[in-house]
């Protein structure tokens, strides 16, 4: 009797365990090429658990293009961003490779759309002599007898017009004149009711105060510090910022992970490259000290990691674990093995041990 009941109870028990673990991700169904692909997720895994999110090209077979690692936050959410610049239009897939996750939604299909070829500017528009007016005219192939939203940014990046809708005629032709104060490069973006179409650069030469780019070269001071690092004993650094943008990056030859505390007290994680290229962070300096933690992505790796800082006042190895990491309860990053253990496998082993002990009794 016991031999029949126990296996049945075991199957019911394991089915309940398998459905208890959840990872759900969300991503846009369609996206214009060049726009950031944001993948948000929720899970009931523990805080600090690393989650792999992979971007695939979905043709007859799936080809992995990019992989990002995110860490579960205190509200049990995670988030990664993929750069779609340079990708071809078509169907892509974002997925959290996992097993034994019950009814989780761990895959989404994303259709990348490239509509930039719908914009055809009139002859002579791309390059104009300064007259005080920027002429924007052309044809939108798939926007006939309708309208298009246009936004114009000046050579300094500030918006000088729009966003504002203007009409198109039955052939899709549009025309607009915008007052401009100087020459330079103007960025014109186009959007319609279906979303973002694309942008064009119009160059205006001459004028009373043509904006020119002046390159001033000066030696950049590069500071560095180094310390041994492993998954069990990460390296901690203190970087005192100055003014302007700081460039912080690691040495290569190991797939390093950088974590740092932002101004809100949250921990940010950067792991965009493998072992051939350094991990890099750009931060705006405010005179305060920024704390970093660096450790290898793979549990089997360890070694001396160098952290470089350009446009910073100082950098040194932190003698203690900085308070920002203690407060975030991430002083000990989860091991690679723990992060990727199949929950169903783990609980199968636990249940089997319980069954053996019961029979021994």
C-alpha cells in the first residue's frame, strides 16, 4: 500500500513545486530599428539572483545575437536593455533560458521595423545655403493624404520646432519652413500614427554664426587601482569623482561584472562584454565618491582585476565592504551554480531523500 501511495504523492508534490517558481518577461511586440529594446521581468526568485536574458534572430532557426545578465531587485523585478542599432528588420526573440518554471512566460517575439526608406527628401534639401529658413520638403511613400509629425533639433541638440503634425497631399508630399538662427547640422525626425518612421540630417552652410566643432586636445589623466577578485571575494573600489563625465572600465582577459551604487542607493550592474573587451561605465562627476564592486561572471574564474578611471580625482581599493552594498544585501553575489540550478531537479533530490528515510523507518 505504501509503495503505491508514496510515488503518487511524490508526483503531486513535485508538480506543486515546479509551478511555484515563476519568471515572466515583457517586451514590445513591434519596435523600430535603432530604438532600445527594453525587457522587463518579474520573478519569485531571491533578491540578487542573476537572470540571463538572450536576444535571438528568429529565422528558420534561432541564432543568439546578444546576452545580458540582470539581478533580481528587492521588488522581485529585473530589467535589461538591448541596442538594436544596425540590426536588420525582421522577427527576433527575447528569452530567459530556463526549465522547470511551471507556467512562466519566459519568451517574447519582437518584430523590428525599419521604415526609414519611406522618407524621400526633395532635391537640394539635404544641403542648403543659410537664408534664415530651413526648408523641409519631400514625399512619404506610405502616408498619402494624411499627416506626419515633424520635430527639428538644432546643431547644439536643442529642439527648435515641434513635434507638430503637418498635412500630406494625395501623393504623400509635405513641405515645411522653419526659422533658424545659424548654420550647421539639423536633425529632422518623422513620426506618424503607426509610430516612428526615421530621421534625416540637413546641413546648412554659411550664415552669421555657423556652428563649428572645435577639437581641443589635452592629455587625459588615467588613474588605476587593482586587487584580486573572485566570486567568493569580489574586489571593492572607491572612486572620487571630479567634474564632467568619468570613464570607468576594467581590464580584459576575464569576463568581469561591474556593480556600483547610484545616487538613489540602488545597485547598478554592467555586464555587456565577454573576456575580450573591458566592461565600461560612464558617470557624471559631482565631487562625491562612487563605490564599485568587480567580480568574474564565471564562478571558475579569478584573478587580479584592474579598474581604470579617467577624469576622476582619485581611485583606491576599498579597505572594507562599502555600506551601499551592505544596505542592498548583495555583499555576497550568488554563485553561478546556485543561480542556474534547476529548481525542479533540486527538489527532486530533496524529495527522494525524504522517501528513503521514510522506508528506512
